[in-house]
C-alpha cells in the first residue's frame, strides 16, 4: 500500500476554527447605580435606559456637568447634597 493522501483540513492545520477570546474584564469603578431605580449602569451613560433619569448634574457652584452619583463636585469640591 502506497502513501495515503490526507487533506490538511482534516488534520486541523488549516481549519477555520475560532480562537478562544479572552473575556473582557470590567474596569474597576466603571459602573454606577442609577439614583432613581438603583440599576447598575456604565458610568459614561448620561441617562438611565430603564427609568430615563438623568445621571449627570450641573454643579450649582462652578456650572460644570458631572456624574450625579458623586457626593461632591470633582472640580470645585462643593457637596451636591445641598442642591438636591
């Protein structure tokens, strides 16, 4: 019996198998809770898709827009509890 020709695809050398992708790790601090409905959301979303609450607030002291889940303005340091 002479040599048997085996296609390379059968051997798995040139198959189109997908490589296992590494799972994407969530960045620490990348998620916040909506102050209205308490659902977990990515911090870059300006409005909650579940309850439509705005997740950004304008600081009454320096007029800069920042995340509503913070307790104080990161720019001027004024607490938001007074303005709520």
